[in-house]
C-alpha cells in the first residue's frame, strides 16, 4: 500500500498524496525562513532567499505595502504549491497580525492541518496562542516545529510543558535536541532512530543522517560527546515515561501534537518536519456542507471560496478568488455552477501559485487551491459545483469589534466611496454598513490597524482620500427572524438599523444594554454576532 493512502483507502492516489496546510506562528519565530526552506527542499526555488526577495519587491510597489512592511505584518495571503517526494504540498499563507484574525480564520477553513512554529527561546507567544485557538475551533491537526535551536534556548521539557499547559494539547517528541546554543549538535530522530547532525558551515546543506540501532548503539558515541550523550539518554528515558507516544488518531483529532526541533535558517530539522507532514499530516478531508457533506474522492468537482483578493495588479481592477477544491478532478476550461446565483461559470484561466510565480492551472485535485480571476461574481463562502445545489458551511463572518464612520474627503465622491467600500466588504477586509438614517457609512473591523490599512488602500487603489471618524456605535449584530418580524423591528428601531453589503439587516448597538433590551422586548427576533457567508 502506498504510504499516502493511510486512513482513507478509497482516495484516488492523486488526492491521497496531497497535503494542504498553513503555518501559524508569532512574528519573528521563523515562518518566512521555514517557508523558504520548504520551497527549497520542494525544488520550487533554487536558492533560499527568493521568497523574501520577491516579498520585498512586491512590497515596495506601494505605500500600503510599505506600511505593511513597516509594521512587519503580512496582509495578503496566498497559496503555494510544491512537490516533496511523492507528495504535493499546498502551503496556504496566513496573515500574521492579530488584527486580521477573521481573515486568518477563514484561511484555516481551507487547510487540513497546521504547522505551529515556535521560537525555542521564547516558547508559546501571544499570537501563537490566538492562532492555535482558531485551529482548535476546527480541531485541526497540528504539527509543531521548535525553531532556533542553534541559539540559547529553553530546556526541552520546559518548552513541552509550556505547550501542554498553555494550549491544552498533549505533546509527543518526534525528535530530541542534543546540546543547546553553541553546543547544539543536532537531533535524535525518535520516530526513525537516526542521528541528524547539523552542519553549521553550510546553511543550505541537509544534515548528515546516521542510522542508529537504538540508544545503546556504540555509533552514537562516535558522534556525540560523552556528556551530551549521557544527558540525551536521561532525557529520552524521562520523556518516554512522562510523555505520550505518537498516536495518529489523537493527532488527527487535534488533541496531540508531535514536535520537531530544528533551526530553519540552518536548514536543520526541516526535512524531518516535511517527512512528518507527508507521513502523518492528513490527506484532504471531508468537507461539511448543506444539505450533505462532500467527500474528496467524489468524481465531481466542487470547491469553495475562502478568500478574495482584490487589486493584486493595480492596473487591472480584477480580483482573484481563492478556491479550495473539496472534491474531484478539475481541468482548465471546465464549466462549474456558481451555486449562489445558479449561473454557470467557465473557469478558463485559473491560476496556481507555484513558488516561482503564478501559472495557469491545467488541472487540480481535491485539496488543491486555485485562484480564479473574476470581476466580483465570486465572494467569500461561495460554492462551485458541477451542478448540484450544495453549499459549503462553516465559513463565518464575525461581528466587528470596532466601528467608525467614514466619509470621502470630497463629498462629490460619495458614490465612488460606496463602490470602494463594497469591494472591500466583499473581499472580507471590513464590514460595511449603510445606516437607514443619514448619509455616509459605518465601517466595522476587528482591529484598529485595519482602519489605517483601509484608508490607505482606498486612497491608493481608488484615488480617494477618506476620513474615519468616531461613531456613536460600538458593535453590530445581524438580525434574524421571519421577514415580517424583521420589518416591524427595523421600522421601530430606525436609528439603530443598517444594511450590510449583502443587504442583510443589521442592528447597530452602543451598549450591551441595547442588545438586552431587544432580547427582552422582541422575542421573535434574534441578534447574532456571526453570520455564515453564502
Ligand atoms: P517570521 O516573522 O516568523 O516570518 O520570521 P523570519 O523567518 O523572518 O525570521 C525572523 C528572524 O529570525 C530572521 O532574522 C531570521 O534570520 C531569524 N531566524 C530564522 N530561523 C532561525 C534559526 O533557526 N536560527 C536563528 N538563529 N535565527 C533564525
């Protein structure tokens, strides 16, 4: 049996060999470096450093991107595909900054697993914790990479304890570091009984790998100084007693994470991690949908949009919708049904983001991510199928936590502003509400920084200076109920009512008291803080 079709023997080999995952980490832990090494070992780039170089070139393109760089955040996410051994890896990039958590959440609906990178000296940091919690909501399997072991780092048991305590997940060591900081020598590969020795002289060289016949093998002493060897034996014995071993079921349901130790910049431990993703990372999973779930092995193609990126090329006002294929074998030119509008769509120029550049996707399989250029028909949460009226579920839109009013600097440009705002709303970059009383818009975001990003994007992409100003409202809720009840409610609460970009009725609130009052006075109305995108 092929190694790829482990727990789903019915999967066609092309699907079984796919691994679609994201990397989650706190800024500076080494996500970019690790991505570069993935691509290097995936044969996608000849030299490490190109990702960063390319990133820089792209960033200097505009003030907005410069701002992104200044802040050290990555606002635009994309997907990269590359091969590793007999596997096809799809790495979906997640925006790192906490202000973009909603975007991140949706990105994580498109992957089957996550790699969590932590800094060996810093352990679990705030952003790691937040992103981890998002993964937890979806029970995503997590593989952990403890990076920067070439520097002074914490004690291994301490790191593992911290993960177990702070994240409430069991940890099983897949490798064990030998020596710390300057004395870091390499790792003992617990899963395969091998010694991996780091080469400090050549950062792009793959570690020397020595097969070992258990911890008593005399070969160990040839490579590891006596003192370190003694500590390794002690540590591993203790680890065996205290820590669980690798249980695939527990890992796949997200309650156990294997941890690898390494140094991304020295290319060390990266291959072992990639082997881990290949061998233990899940293949494309079953997708929840209404009225039935979708199995990846179904012959008919289906997929859902989890991200829309507008204005990737400022000269063309096109957008790219990122589609995760949930089932089937897609070929270029296929006609798919856009379930929301029931209209057919010929997908003639889909793109795949191979590490080097975007390329036309001639074919794709369940698990893959393709970009579909379009003029706004495709929205986040949309499902495409070969005709069946099926709708992928679980892609939420969250109520914003910050609201501000927005006006065009030039009042004559109000229509322009509306267009720009609607586009950002469809992209998922912000919530836009049109109050039923008065002019202007209320924009809702999850983090303050999003206002600044929006203002500079509107100016840059639409040539429209805008002003954000304080709003009397602090939060928003979607109004659910039958048509009549909603109409009646809206009529008698006009000063609180607005419509979102889909035309859905929203109740803008100032205080929790407002929400309590509605709950009390309108039993046939429900206010919700999330809405399923469709
Ligand atoms: P990101 O913010 O998570 O994408 O982190 P980067 O990949 O940009 O890395 C942050 C910094 O840590 C950079 O200066 C890297 O060169 C450095 N770095 C990454 N991996 C390692 C490593 O294994 N060892 C050491 N010493 N530094 C590393």
